[in-house]
C-alpha cells in the first residue's frame, strides 16, 4: 500500500457481552500459557477487565454483562461461549471438561434476554474463539479445540458461508489468538484482517493469502504478547500494551490502536478478544 491513499476508517457501534473475572484463577492447565504454580490475582484481573470494558464504553459501544459463577474461573473468556450472526445464536460445547458448565450459563442468558433463535451444538465448538465473522463469511479454526465437523454445523445453523483454517502451533490454540478482523466487508470494500502466518498450516496460509492479499501480517513477537487477540470496531483497535509494533503498522493503514493491560488475564491464555463476545443482531 506504499504510495496509496489510506482510506478513511469509520468505527461502527458494537454490542458486546462480557463476564467479570470475580472468580478468576489458574487452577489447571488446558493451554500452554497456564501454569497453576504461578500466583495470580483476581483483584488485578478484575481491574484489567474493568478497564477493557470501560474502553469499549468510551467508544460508544454497548457492553452487557453476565454474572460469573464460582468454580468457573475461565468464564471471563466470554468469546468462547457463543457465535451470533444476524440475531441467530450458536452456543458452545467445550473440549475441556473444566469449562463445560459455562455453556449452560450463557445459553440461559441468551434466552432470558430474548434470543429465541438459539441452537446448542452437537459438535465441539468453542465459538468466537475459533469463529471470526468477516461481514460476508465465517472464518473457522480447527486443530486444537473446535472439531472440523463443527464448521459444517455452524454453516447450517447460522446460514452463512464457512471457510476452514487449520491451526498448527499449540500456543495459538484458538483462531482468535492468530487472526482478527480489522474491518468487515461492505458493499464497496472487502474485509481486512491481520494474522500470524506461522500459526496456520501451509494450505491455510495459501487460502488466507488468496482471500486477503492486503492483510496485515503479524510477527512472532506480535503473536507472543497476544496482539492477535485484538478487537476492532473498524477504526479503533484494542490491543495489549506490549503490541506496539503491530499498532504502529495498523496506524499506517489508518487504524487507531488503543492499548490495554491484560497481563493477568494472559496467565490463563486470554486477551481482549477472549473476554469479548460480539452480539450481531
């Protein structure tokens, strides 16, 4: 894009569902980032989560909250608990037994808030952890958590095209640790994404290059600080405080990076996007 005019970036109002980390802990290890032998602080996690929530609200986004439940320390990572497109809700089914009970709490929240077009999956499906909506289709990750068969199930339930992507690095066990959508597709523009190529199989890298030739390519350093677990409203991009190199490259594309500290939440393998389930009506 060197020498080309950067198009104006327009933020769009979003609706998010989040869960306070009141019972945050690292009592088990279900991903390479979790180490139960290291101390964690629920108070620090709550403070970091609160700043993330308030950041969304400062940009005019709506944030709804679900009550956390004792014994479910990872419930803060709300993105894993549903995928919502055009008001249709596909719930989640977790691979790790430690998180299985979360799905029912989120199912009830959706029903209690008027979402009647809700389907609970038959296949293991960790929701927006492995599903990324581009405005026209759903990118779907597999390799460590979500079953490949869940991709077809998502297409049938949500009624949108689904493109499967294979993850190969266990550190980036969910799609939302290796890719996020910067700007959704519109009638006049294609979607723009940022991703870390080495997290994907060679075939999936070719698919991504073909679909998104103008993508922002992240580095290993970007990925290691959870920079690919960002949240964009089309202009403002929420990133971990360490992801300044990625942020500088996004500025060149016309985006506005907004940095938040997620260091305590990262001890459980989560970042801004993990804490944020988008509700698309």
